[in-house]
């Protein structure tokens, strides 16, 4: 099994930007992952009819450094090693005790490249951070190693000047009241994001040999997180934070800027499907439909809301766009779930009743394009027993033979026959 990206686990609400160790059940969290991937064919067609967006402007984005031909072979080997989270710490160790941003000879490893960020975002200490924050932190990190077990890292009452994240090994914090706490890979300790003087409560010592850390100075830690706080907007309902948005700029001219959702409650994420989306978050609907399985127990939670919103005239077009993208990009959600199939049938009926013929045609095209051939065996006890389904069409009608209705709970339904199947 592949480990889910940390972006999926970061979407619980917290007032502490960097909890020490936090485990949140998937049912209590929601997420939105920014995506650069384009929409599929139906999405492109539908968006083109609405004249929503042009091509994404990439002007002003930073360019990655290019190594010489002599270093290509060595770089390939290093990238292969850093792609493995367990080996990534060994790559980092090669430059221990030195500022990562200043190592020109290991630039492909120590600059905030995708390989380094991929390794960092798997650690719990970085789970609640956005990609831009992790990128800035990576540029000011310093790597340190303590070779021997039992070595004291911080004394009780010692003034703190850094934030530490464990890359390898285990440390123990012994508090003055006699209690102790063990921290392992991915956990953090040290200062909080403030410029005030802070002092260590307890003694921190290593429990095993070869403990490895990354350290961020207090000034840098506060500056980066304080900048992020100024660029975030929190939405509150009844005194509770239900959504957090981050201000971003896509180019240096400042013309392409806006807020992107970085975390929210599941209910608020569903509601945002029909709200106005920022120019910097144009793929929110596609991202939600791709990731909702991680924080919702059933797709009907979304389907029932869409049917409810369809009755509102001002929301009808937005709801239809969501359903069309859903069918076109994730048809398996409907084809393999009888409850979702009934949702699609009800939505189709609503389109017919409201005479939205163009949208109904797009829905039929999407369903026909995504449907797959399958063979169904339906056994009858006798020739005279009913079929429990009805057909429509034929040569006299001028089109193919389709299943018009299937009796719910019948043998035909259990065999997998569905309304809209073409025989």
C-alpha cells in the first residue's frame, strides 16, 4: 500500500501551526489539493462553452538549476536515493552540520527541490504546512547529527534558539515533575514561532546512536510562519473556524492573485463546490472529486446536497457543471454503486423537467463515452416468469435497444442490469 500524501492528512483545524504529534481520523478531516493537471475532454468542452479560463500563465515562476553533463549520472543516482523516504535522510546526512542553502556542490540535493520537499512533507512536523512554507523552511535548514546515545541536546532551563525536527533516531524529554516523553522520526521540539525568549522545560537526550536532526533558527522560523499568518484568511461560523484560505500570487505583476482553500471542514468543502472560485484555484472542483473519498464516508453526502441545490435557480448551472465533471472524470463512482446510479437517474430526470436539453445531451455523451462492455447472466425459473425489466428502442424506433426500467431488488437488479444499458 502506498502512503497517502501528507497534504491529505493536514486538513484538520488547529490553532497551533505545528503540533508535536497529531493523529486525526480521516472522517474528521477534509482537504483540497492544488492541481496543475488539465481537465478531460468533457470538462474542456464544457469550460469552453462558458469561456471561463484561458491557459495558465507560467510567467515569473522560479526555474530549477541545471547541472552540467558531467554530473548527470551522479544526479540520477542521488534522485533515485531521495525518492525513497527511508534513504532520503542518508542523502541529507552527507552534508550534515552545514546550511542547506549554501552548498553549491550539492545544489540538486540541498535546494528546495521536489525530491527534498517530497521527503519533508511525509514527516508529521511538516504535515500542517503548505508547500510554500515547506519550501521556505527547506532553504534555511541546517542538518546536525549526534553520534552517541545518552548525549544531552538541551538542558532544563536552557535558552532556546532553534526548532528541531527528528530525521532519524529517538530522543527522550525528561520533565522536572518526573514524567518523560519519547519523540521519534518526524516529531519536533524546541521553540514556538515567536521572537520572545523561550527556555527549555526538561532535559532532551538521545536514546539511540546516530540521531539526526534538521534545525531552523528562531528568527527564520518566526519570519516564515508570521508571513504565512498575514496571508491567511479564516472563515468562522458560530465561533468556530470552518475554513482557512491562503492568499497567493501566480505572477509578479500582481494581476493573477487570490485566495486558495488550504483546509476546511468536510461540510464547508462541499459547500465551496457551488461558490465562486478564485483565479488561483481554478481546479477546486476536480481536486475535490479526486480526494473526497479520504474524508467522506459516502459519495451520497455530496450527491444529496447537489440535488438539493439543483432546486435553486441561481445554483442550477453550477450544480450541473459539478455533476458533468464528476461523471466524466470518475464514472466508476456511479457505475459500481446502485445508490449513485439512482442519484444519476434522478438528476437526469431533473434536467428533463427543467428542459435543460443541452446539459442533458452532455450528460448522455459522458455516460456513453465512459460505459464499458460487460456480460450479464440472468436465470429464470421458467419461460413464463417475469423478466423484472423493460426495454426501449429497436429498428422501428430508429435507435438501439436500451433497458428502460429495472425493478429494484429484483433478480435482474442483483445480476447487475441497470437503466440505460444498451443491449
